[in-house]
C-alpha cells in the first residue's frame, strides 16, 4: 500500500504497488523496437511504440490498484435506544415506533441502532 | 456467471474495425531499383501465398481480437456465483493485554498477532469484509467492517500495547454484535495468547477461530503492592508486597524496595514453582513519595517486574498549647513526631487569647489548639482539645469536681481509644461536665459522667473537631502511663483525618475517580500524563473538583498536571514523564494481575485453524483478465517486431 502525494488536493493510492515492477517490460519494448524488422515509415513506428507503451503503463496501473482517495461525505447515524426496565412498555413502544420511522431500511449500513440495557 | 457491468460488452464492437483493417491490403511503398533479378529470386524462395504466410496473417488478427476480448470482459467485471456465496464477514479480535507484551516471541506476542492479522487481511477474497477489535484494557472497535486493505492495515498497526487485563470475552461479544444481521459467512478470528479464563470453551465455539500465540515460558512477577501510613506512627508506613512464581522451575532472586530512589530494603527470595509469597515491611519517613518495588531477575514480561505505590507525605502539624504550666503536657506533644509545638504560658487573671485564624482546605492542614484548665469565650478555628476545663463553655456546663472517678466504660470502637486502657489509671479528681452539644463519650465514670469525649461544633463545621478530657493531670498518674502519649497521638491523627493515610495503587486498566484541588487560575489546562509521557486533557465538570480519569492502561506513575503557559511544549515524552513540575496528583498503576503474569499458555488452544488461508482466486476475475492482457500485448509486440506475425 502506498500513497501518491500531489501538490493538488487529490490523493491517489496504489493498493498493489509491487505491480509497478511490470513496467520493467518497457525497456524490452524499446529494445525490440530498435531491432524491428517491420517495414513502416519512422513516424508510424514511433507512433506504434508510443501507443503500445501507453497501453502497457495503463494496464500496469490498473493491476496495481490505482485509485482516488477522498474523504467520504456519507452521513452515518447511530441511534442509542434505552431499553432498560425504567423506560416501561409505553416508552418501548414509542422507541420502536420512532425507530421504525427513522430507519425505514434496516439493512442500510449508514444507520445503526444500539440498544442498551442491563 | 454474472456481469457487474454488462453494458461494457458494447465495446466488443471494436472488433469490426480491427477485422476491416486486416482485410484491407497495406499499400506497399514504391521504390525505384536498378534490377529485379534478386527480388524475383527471393520471391520464388518465399512465396507469400504459402500456408505459413496465410496463417501468420490470421494469428495476428486473432491475437488482436483476443486482446480486445480480454479488455472488454475485464470492464464487464464478470463474477461467479460461487464467489458471491463464499464472501465472508470476519472480525479480527486482537488481544493487546499485558501478557501480549511478552517477548518470548520476538519482538513481542502483540507483533506476532499483528503479523498474523496482516496475513489474514492479505488473504481477503472478493466480497470479503473485515473489522478489527482490540481486546486490551477496554474492548474497542479499531476498524469497522470494510474491504479496503489499506484502512485495515493502518487500523491493525495502530493497535498499541497496553498493560491492562485481557478482555477477549467482551471483545468477542462486541465482534458478534458487529456480525449480526449479515447473510454472509460470519467468523470471529481471535489472536491471543490465551491468558484468560474460559479460553478452551471459547475455542470450541463454532463461529470462533482462535489462533494461539506465544510459547510456554515462566515468569516472576510482583502481583500486588500497596503502601499506607501507619495508624499509630505519624511518620511510619507499611508496605505489602506479593510476588508470584508463575513457572515450572524454582526461582531465586532479590526483591528491592526504594523510596524516591533511596534504597530502603532488599530481600532475597526463593520461590518454588507456582508459589506466591506476601511480605509486609514497616518503615518510617515523613516525606513520602514514589515507592518502587522491583525484582532483579529479568524475564519475558517486564511490566510486572516493577511496581509502584504513592506514599503520602506528612507535613508538621501546628499545635498551640495554652496552659498555666504542665511539664508532662508539654513533653508529650514534643515527643510526638511532626508536631510544631508553640506553648503560651498563661498568668492568673490574664484573658485567654484566641490564636489567629489559619486558612486550610483540609483537616490535616488545620491547627490544633490545646486549652489546659482554661476556656475561651468563643471557640477558636481549627481543632480544639480542652483538658480539665474549669468553667462552662460554648459546648458544656461545668459542674463540681468529681472525686476518684473510675472509668467504667470506654468506647472500644473509636480510633481515639486504640491501644488505650484507662480502667487502671488513678484519677483523684476530674471536672463534672454537662455536655450541651452532640457528643460521643469515649470514657465515662461509673456515675455516667463523661471523662473523655468528642463533640460537634455548633457552627456545623464538620472538618473542625473538639475533644475534651476532664481529668486533672496534676493529680492523676495518667501522664505517667504509656496510654497518655498514645492518647494524644491518636487524637492528633483523628484531627488530621484518615484521608492522607492511603493512596491505593490501581490495577492496570482501571478507571479512577479522583479529587483535584480547586482551579485557582482558570484557563490553564490540566492533563493526565501517562508513565511514558503521553498527555491527554482532563475535563473537570463546572463547579466540581471530582473527575474520572482512565483507563490507566500502562503501568507506572500517572500524574495529573496543571500545565503552565508553554510548558513542555517542546519536551519529548521521556522528559515529560520525569518532570514533576505542576503535578497536582499522582496515581500508581501496577499490573497486579496473576493471570496476566502467568505466561504459560492455557490448555485447549488449538493449532492454527484451517479455512483462513486465501486459497485460489482471491482476486476478482477482471484482475486475471487484465494480467493476461498485459502479458499478451507484450508478447504480441515481440512477435510483430520480429515479423513472426503481420
């Protein structure tokens, strides 16, 4: 895991940075380019080398897990529900009704309900 | 198999232009030459219409199409049903209690647990989620459920060692709450040395994978240390030390005690396997300070090789004696340690002076005034002792003289009467008193007259106390009895209160409620400083001096410090830990846990459970498709440049 720092407020992360070793094939591409038997004009050959190099670099960055890191703006809410004996049956019903209204989708991972009692 | 992004399959249409470009003939360059002779010979030798020439063209096309297919499938993100079904939710419970600091596994058991945790995180499969819970002094969720490896690694590395007790059972309960409601396969993986009760039972439970860490190693530790002021001797103190040999071998070592680095005792000990020994020491010191006990035998756990206690200091007590003259009375107060005696000799007919008011915040800081055969018009501030009051006062009406009173009853429960017997003391005369204030009679005559009593002050000043002794000391043999200095020493101790006698050493992981002196300069920050110099602010509720601090998760001496402006801002942690400036309160914290000191692994911990390894195909399919595309494009480049393909 490694972070890439920029002078911009954007952070990039490589989750599998050892894949950057895959860029070692680039000198090989250049070597076989220099000993090429292909009958193309120079600008075409240079263009093909540039495109192939770009494809290899993009593939390696993808395999290395290049990702953008940014602070989440999701709101997580935890409801703490007092279910102790002093609350009483009426209070428990009111709590249940409120939670049913406030947490319409129990599987929503941004909302949690924590019940506390002895 | 399902596709997460099926719309990406549209990109397969790029195969059409690739095929078109291969169908189109490349326009050959025209180059003027002088003869075609040699070209015709080569043309005959290697005819372009040969089988290989046609295949070469076809293979080139197929390689391009294969590359495109790999990319398109990778973008579509295929996923097998069995991959979805195998997704797991795991909670990693990392024991960071005191015994996990043992170094029998280098560098420590906790580091070994973190290394094991890293392996588990690296082995997460597609769709797996993992959370981390620490199980030290206080179970804590270090990281909620996530599949982001970097977050998990950071949370795992952020788990710090503590000297607290093991809370694995509570941490597992917390883990189960995190896992509740999930349809995925749920597991709690516990990384522990098994130093807690119920480990074998926990290991047998279906949803628990328990990984044992550490080797069987012996350990000698101080499992208890307490110091308190003596109830009898104002400058005396008592130390209780318990040492345990948690090993299978006998151990010989020395127990060393020092007070503020001054050695006070060294005891050679020889403990049999599993033996515990308790030693009590009695010493004297008025100053008090940090008391340290340590054993001189290094072992794999250092936290219990040293223990601390705070011995409260004793300050001199101001005693003012107003008397017409009694040498025994003067000498008895002079003989009591830590008494700063001032004698005021009264003349007949002289009005009784009232000593100046001395402000004090605690009972032990209040002055003591002793009136012998005199009674002032009003009670002075502070503690007051009246001896043979000759006339009525605010708290009693004086009567006639009692002749030859015999002590018929004395209060055996009162600390004022500890180690005192008055029934054989000759008392030719005493003063009869009718007490007006609520009183506790400590000794009374056969006729029910109080001879020695303590009274409540009418002003309701609970801190300031009043005692009265009605015996005529000039005629009695009480001053010649050993009971008399003990009586006066007991009285001064009672005046001072018992609050300063004991400041209990706390077990690691404890939360303590302490009383701080009132804030004199608002705005100055108060912090709790750990033994290793870490500081955390203390929030004192408005209008209160009591505050809860903790958990104290490291052994050593914790301090509550009033920080001055800019103090210690640039100091390192070690310098801070040794800095006594601004210290308001000190708290000793020791391991004091026989279970944590026993480093021998518990029975019933299984070997590493199967099923936690990553296995095959831990990555999503697109990952393998892209890796194949990378290899294919490199290989195709080589073939093309060497003209193996067109």
